[in-house]
C-alpha cells in the first residue's frame, strides 16, 4: 500500500496508474483471501474498497483505456464498455462533438476502434513503446486517432492525486498573506505563475516537494543556484 501511495502522490505519475494500482491492491495476496482473512487484513481491505469506490471515476477509467501500456483485460466487470460510454457522454456534454463536427455514433466508433487496435498490438509493438509517457505517446500518435485525442489530452492533464493542487494552494497562501491581503485574484495568479516558473527554469528536474517545504523562506528559489 505504501508503494502505491508513494507512486500516486508523485508529480510524474499518469492518471492511468490509479486504476492499475487499485486493481493490484484489490487482488493483492497480502490482504488475505475472502475465505479467512485476519482482522487486520479485513480492515485494510475494507479501507481499500472504500477508497476504490471514491477514485473509481470516469477519468481514471478513461486514462486506463487510453494509456498505450495498459492491458484492457484488467478492466473490472463491465468497466470497458462503461468507460467508452462515459467518454462519449463527456464529449457530448463538453461540446467536443460540436467542436469536431461529428456525431456521437462516430465518436463512439472511434473509441471502440482505438480499443480494438490496442488489443491487437503485437509484443514487438509494445516493446517499441516501452517507457514512453502516455502524454508523449499521444502527442506522437494524435493524427492516427484524431477524435480520441481530444479526450486523451484532457484526461492525461489530470494529476493522480491532490498533491499538485495542495501545493498550488500553499503557494497562493504564501503570496496572499496577512500582510499582503489586498491583492486581486488575477495578481495572485500572476505571482504564483512567476514563483513556480522561476523555480522551474533554475534547474532541470525541479524539486517541487522541496519548494513546498521552503515557501516561507526568501532564499527558497536561490538555494539550488548557490549549491551548484
């Protein structure tokens, strides 16, 4: 469980890993069988089941479907067909169908076409894309699946945990302090972008967790430079 939490709370974890990790946890032998689990195992399994019902959303299902690395046989129950329906519902609800000038039936066909091609990929093809980030893969292959791309680029922009949003709120709270409490919303947004982007360009592979820890320090953005 700790291993799963560590991965899902990182900044570089794709949303599809939520579904993959919970499938792994729900079927992990460490939590005992359904026949005779211990009291502790049953309690942990109960917490996992409760959390799964919370994160088992349209976004996690769509990310699992659209990730080029996932095995669609790991879908639980009717999740595969349900997920495709949810993708069509979202495309219709958000205006994507109108923007693309296609019908729901055409979009539904594109979703099933992608799922079918994904199932038919050879081991050699899978080896060729091994290690590719789902977002990078979609940017390279968006012309092959132009309709599905419109869903994929939105789904893979969603972080797998609340860590990113919590960090953003902490930065804004640092900027809009008790002493600086007359800033407009637009001004706070602008300063937050400057604060984060400045740290991002200081060095490659910025340590966001460390930046979060030193929000109150005026040297937070300069410490990395002096240590190099």
